[in-house]
């Protein structure tokens, strides 16, 4: 299977009648992806605006490619070496060159040999006929020790969106300076502030921000972290776009990826390549990490683990670790305002809005637990 250059990156195509997507050879970023909803197309994922620009050679691959969704391992930074390991931003899996293993209609399998911490990662992407869903399975093998992985989905809000999640037990703003004015970055949420609802999150001004409505707070860059209720059969994150009449949602196993990070990026970074133009984007990232620290903090003791919340996975070289994840879209009727519940049905899930409107979506929830292939 030959690659095709898409938004400046050699990429492999994966497609069915309902979905067409591209996976970058370098970094394994999944995007763009176009979904067919009846007679129209929607493309919810973000591609960084500098994709066709000549960037400084020091710019890491992840920023050159930045698009769609990709695996992070580790999630976040690693400026402080950990047991001799110095990982690039979001890990080799988001920066290095992947190898094609196999391709079939609606299926793509690529792999990567990691060097910083020796091991192997296999990425399986599957599309199913008659569905507007993407199934991703990452299998981590031959690797030992604790690791904090995560998915890094980014949506472009071309119209106002309503954000919601399944029940969470704890929410906190990034605890520290997420951005620094002396470096050309600005944040507005109160560092370390705890919250119980997305609608009331403290800002440094003393006011409250509503994170369930976006775009908002132009000129600022912020991050928050939610801890999912791991008693749920599955956890979800959703964005409803009423004007565009569709909803995007993601499903995960909260016993594997316990946390969700909101990366709210709306023109708050003025250093290259951002230059104040990275706007109306939100990362909705399903992770197992401690956002406010670096690799050593996520793998050791931190404020989240002291509360009993898992921030890393234990990898066993003799027993592969599997991370399953589903993203999907669906058309919505007039009056479908915001996802309040997602309930499993025999054929998939029902999305139930605050307004009471209901949308039925065909998706295999059992994929999350590995009960389907």
C-alpha cells in the first residue's frame, strides 16, 4: 500500500463508504477524517494551520504534523530524565516513523519499535461498513515498567459546540503555570482550582468559566483534567454541534484510561509556530496520567494517586497491554442540544440530550473490553 501526501505528510488511507481517513507515517496521527452523514460530509478533526510552512529545524515532529488523534506514550513532557529515559514530547509514538504491517478494506495495522524504552507498539485501526465509527486498538508489548499513555483527539470548533462527559468524580485545572507571559503564553483558568461541574470552573479574575460551551475565552490557553467514575461500564466524552447538526463522541474503558484532559487552545500562545493563530480548537484527550507533572510524577506519587486515582499503567513484557478506544459521529435532529447520557443498546448506543431528544448510533461498545474483534 502506497502512501499519499495529505496536508504535507505521507499518509496511509483507510476508508469505507461512510468514513475516509488518513494516518500519517511519521507520528501516527489520524487525520483528517471525513464522515458521510446522509448526503453531507463532516470533518470534525483539527489540522494545525502551519502544515505547509517551513518551520525551524528544532521544531519537533509532533508539532510539524499536529492533527486529528494520536497515541501519546508518555503523555506530556519529560524534561527531567526518568531512570535514564528522555522521551520526546508525547513520546516516540507521536514523533517517530511507523511501519506498515498490513492493510485491507477498512483495516490498517502499523507498528513501531521504541528505543527510549525498548519495546513494540502495534496500532490497529478499523472501520466497519454501515457505521460512522473509528475503532483503535494499541497493543504495547516487550516493554517493562510503569507508563502514562493517552489519546490526543483534537476537534476544530467551526461553530459553537456543547461539551459533556460521563460522570466524573474529580476535576482540576492544571496545577501550576500552564503558560507563562514571559514566554508568550497566556492562561485564564485558576491554577489548581478544583471543580465538580464543567459549568463552574474558577478563573484568575474571580469569575467562573463554563467549559461546556466553546469557543470561548479567546486569547488564552488552558488545560483541565477530569477523573472518570471507574464504576461505569464505559466512560464517554461528547461534543454537540447544533448548527452543523452532528455530534462527535468518544468511548473508553475508565479502568484503563482513567482521566480526560481538556486542552483548550484559543490563541493563547504567541511563540512559533502558534503565533496567536491556533484558535477554536479543543483537545479532548482520554489518558492515564497526572497532567500537572512530568513523567516521574505520573509514574510515582502525586496529588491524584494520593486520592486513589490511577495515573499510569504497569507494563509487563510477558503480557501485552491493550488500549481500546472508539470515536464516532452521528447526525442529530433539531432540538438536540447537549448529550446528557449515552446508554448501551443491543445494536450500539443511544445518545440522549438534555432536551430529551434521542439518537441511536450503531457502534460496538464491547470492543472496549476486547470482547469483539
